[in-house]
């Protein structure tokens, strides 16, 4: 998440939508949504059958035939929300698997067909790596490599750190926060996949379960009350590209700054869209377009929703989850865009309040421990 610098309050970039442009903006977003649906429909047809066949591991199915492949039901023993509870209490999600021999383009097409941004890579039936849309942008698109001829094996993160179902949940979250991991695979061994932990989902589950827990919200989750204005004020400079720039230039900026999203301006320096690594993976790589000749305007999300500076971190995360966003532009009371917030960075603020200069107000819980308590409360009713 970032803020704009070297811009006076009177000269901030104008908001994405004016009253006279709301109708056209809505139409452009509808067209973008329809194009994405067409891409995914073609991808599902290409990979054959239901996209769900790409998920999980056959060895996990026998564990509990009542649940989708790749997911195990959390342990039902005991009701304590102690941090000694295991990783299964965090409810790992389904994990997509792909062979290491396929091309990055084919991997992007498989990932795009089911709206996922990551996949576990297999060699001889064993997990040997993990690949994300960020890897595709930073290690392929930004470097001008051909996705159609670059194998996944040279782009993936090899031998990713993994968790066992019996590992303590607190240790799992602590590792993800300290190492800035968004995903961590949960494995019994390299050939037996349980699922994939997503830290964004873990935090969203905790917030949803404890919205009415005033004590926890004032204590372990107190960072949820930080406003987006505070977030923007303590952030780095904003990243932006122009709508007529080629996608490869946007990818280079994202790779250099290690960010997953940029704002898009037009020739009048007004913000007209947003481009993320997930957009590039689906709309460029999976769609078999050329990054050096495809303009940002062609594949960006036009006129995305904006949120006010007065919105809290908790409110932003709730909106992101409900609308399946990973980024939100922030606008001041005049409608001027002053920054872009990222779901993962907001998670870090909640899990590590010291990032925002906010001390935790709980008795003996730090932010991470409190989140874990929230995650496990009511787990036995799942």
C-alpha cells in the first residue's frame, strides 16, 4: 500500500468517477467482467471437465469423503482456543497442483480457470515448488521471457517451506507473518497434500467470528480501528503507470518495487484504473497476449471502487473479502485518490500492530496470539 508524494493537497489526483461518468464507468467495468468470464470459460473448456478436478490431491479424498478434495475437517476434540491448537484449526483451503514440466503460460491458464493465484508444483507426484501470479509477473513478464516456452520449474519457488497438520497454529501464523508469506502448503509428506493456508483468509475468518466481541476488538484486534488515512500517511510513494504504457513496463515497476498492484492514469493524469499481478496473469499471460505490445488500458480494471480515508482497516478488509478484492484505492473527502491499500499489508498491520506504531492493548496477548484465539473460537461448530 502506498501514498502519493510530491503532490500538494490542492493538486491531488482527481477521483476515478464523477457524477457524469458513473454510467460509462459502470458499463466499462461490466464489459471487463464479461471479458474475464469469457476467458475463464475458454480456459475451463481447454483443460477439460470441471475445474475442480485440478484441485487437491487424490490421497486427501479418502481422509473425509464428505469434504472437497484437498481439505480436511478441523479437529473436533476439545473446545479450548489455546494457541497449542493445530494448523487444521486454521482451515487450510484447497490446493491446486500442476506438473513442473508445463509452461508458465499453461500454468497461468489453469490457475485462471478457477480464479486462484497460486499452485503447488509437482515432480514425480511430490511437491517440489510453488508458483504464484506474482512470480509470473516478476520472473517472466517483467524480464521479457516467453511464457509459452518458459517451464514452471525455472520460475517457481523451489522446495517451499511447508507445515504439517499437527503443527501448532500459532507457529504457523508466526512464520507466515515474519517471513511475509501469503501462502503455505500443509503436507503430511511431499506426496500427500492436505491443503494451502492463506493468511488473508485466516484473518478474515477471525474478524467475521468476532465482530461482536468488544473485548477482543479493543485488545488483540485493536489495529482494525486504524483509519486508511493513517495507513496512507505512513506508506511509501504510490506506484502508477499510464494507460497507454505497454504491460511489460507496468510489470517492471511492480517487480522492482515488489508490489502487486499499480494505479493507472490517463494523459490528463487522472486515475482511470488499476492493474494487478492477477490481472496480468489472467488477462495477458493466460489470454496469450504479448506484454510488450499490449497496452495497460486493454487489460486494466477500469474505474475500480474507491473507499474513503475515514474507513478503518477492519472495514477495508471486510469489503475486500465480500467483493473478492486484494487492492482498494483510497480517496479523500473531495474524491481525490491519495493511495492504494493492499490486503496483505493490512493483514500485517493487524497481526503486528507495531508496524503502525500501535501498541496492543490486550493483557498478555500480542496481535498474532489474539488473532489465533479468534480463529479458533467456535471452531467446533464448523
